């Protein structure tokens, strides 16, 4: 079918009043004559999980023995070596990952990689390939920033960083670094993130507040232009624009930025808790922990939409901070504190109260993986998944033991075929002095190559052995 219109990738819907709305990537944005040859840009997203996930209940059924069994002694490491792969139709996902079952064929488990450093400071250097923050050189830089600098994408945001209960730039908070002294913090308030990413208010910074006060939707302001544009698009692009506008309307309404919001909040907030009527944010802090699931959903949608609109191609999603003490009343754990409960070591080989902490730990890990599954689904819903590599990464394999060996790693997506997805890969690795272990450095080298950036080493040179060839196509 002949295409009716050619559009720039930076086309915006301009509705007046100082607002512009970005569009998702459309076929009409591919240069004429290159439709059959142009490859959409690859995308990379890291989901950072603090305080670890039990390795023994994370991996699918796979070759070899488990590294340890927390039900007997989480402090004990069992020596193992060897490597192997298993296709997705050969393994069974553990209960903790059942929410990811619909995406099974697009999941890749990478087992056998260590994070450098260990203990809680290793969280902040999970993407730098260096030996903990204190030992890192002044010029340390995270892999997301390296890739962004090498590719220099023509997107509004070279990298984007979104958080839930994480907006800091200190150790245990930030994971993206331009240098040791320059962290790139995450945006943890969805109202502010929405206005920064999707509402062009450069001409009049106060325009967003004015429109909200008048209960006037940003989407309404651009709707007339959208209808005119759709008349010139092909059928596939029309359907994509319709889906995008519908999703945007729903998100706008949930955030309280549109006409349906009936409150007059303080300057820094524009949304009220759907569960108990409290203002979501008191200053810069979430007013009620019970609103965490609501905030999580908004942040996931905003991140997914930013990728769909090609506003960014590289990002991080930070869920909590390292050593945080969040509670989880929405899953029946109102007094269970995340970090405190991670220290549940057995006493003389017995499991008294510590067993309760262990079960709470599993419940929190399961909920976290469900949220990662929601992110994958929303990337699909918005048409941003085909060229995506969404990496679920933990800085340790046991928070209480402070062990950073054989950390759980899961990749959703193949980056447009750059990775061989749908497998469980066990990288050759040895515990207990049995030889050199492979580090996150090699994962980052692999992801960089999949993004089109060829690096010979990354981070501490003595910790880089090369890309993980089993992952690449």
C-alpha cells in the first residue's frame, strides 16, 4: 500500500498554549525509499532491583546444581562449574516468575555472573564495572552513559532515569554515572516526570498549572491537529496513533493532569491517592506507602511511553534504594522492613523467626518481578518492545549474606534480533577459588555490542574478559 505522508521522527502535535505532544514511531517517519531497509533503533533499559533476589528460587530448571539453598543455609556456597544453555520450551518457570509466562519466548536468563565489590555499595556500581564506589576511579562511568555518548542518539533525552522510592544521587541510590562525582538521579515523582517529558512548557513554565486549574486537557488541545494528521496516514499508522492517544488519555486522567481531576493541589502535586484521598506527594516525599503500587504503574507507563515516542532509547528504572526499609502493606506485610528482614541467617542450622522473614522476602521478590512483567507488557502495548532489551538486574544474590556472586539476571527482548532470546544461559563460572569468575563487565560489553557499540573492555580492565558470545546472534 502506498504511503500517503512522510513525517519527521520529531513530529509533535501542537495544541497551542505552549504545549506539544510527541508521537510514537510511525511507518511514515521512515525516509521514503528506505522503508524495506531501515532498521529501527535499538533500545536498552535496566531495571535495578535492590537487596537481591533468592538465586535458588529465581532460575528456571536448568543444567547443573543450584548455587545454594536458603532453606538450609544461605551463607553456604556450593562449588560448581561448567556451562550450558536450555531453550525456553525445555524449562519450567519458578512460581516467582509466573507473571512473565506470557513473555517466555522473549526471556533470556543469564546465570553465573558476579558483581564487583559486594555488599551494599556494589549497587551503585552495578553498571560501571568497577570494584564498589569507594574503590572506583574518579573517571568511572556507567555503561548506559558510555553507549549514549558513543551513539549520540537524536532523541530529546540521551538517557532517561525513572524511580519509585528512589530519586537520590548518593551511594545506594544512583546507578547511572557520568563520573564518580556526577551521578544521574532518577525522577521519582510521576507528576513532575509527565510535565518534563510530555508537556513542552519551555515557552511558559507555568502553563501546565494554568491548564490544570482550568481543567483543560493537554490532549484536547492537540486533538484537532491529530485528527487532521490521521487523515493523511496509512491504516497501520492510524491504528497506532489511536491506541497511543487512548493510552495517553488514560494515563493523563490517572495522574490528575487532565480535565477529570477535580482537586486544587499544592504546587508540587497534582494528584490525590485513589485509595484514601490523601495528596500523593507531601513536598518531595510520597505521603503514604500504600500508594506505592499506584505510583509504580504511573512510572512504568511513563517510561514505556517515552520509549514508544522515541524520546529516549536508553534508560534505567530504579525500584527502591539499596539498604532501604520499605514496608509492603499491599501484599500483607505492613511491618516487614525490607533491609532489616534481609538478615535472616540461620541460628545453629535452625530456622525460627528467620523463616518468616524468608517468606516475606519471597513475596516481595515475586511482586517486584510482576512489576517488571508489567513494564514488558506496556512496552509491547505501546509498540516499543520489538527492538528493546529490558534487563532485570540485582547487585547481590543474597542481601543478608552480602554476596555478589551469581547474581540473578534476566533480559526481556532481543534488541531487534541482536541477542538470541528465549533461553537460559549458564556462563562458565567457578566459586571458591576455582578460577577467574566472569563479572557484570562482560554483560555490559555484550549489551553494548548489541546496541552497535564495540568496546574492547569496560570498567576495571582486569574484570573484562569479553562479550558473552552465547548471548549474541
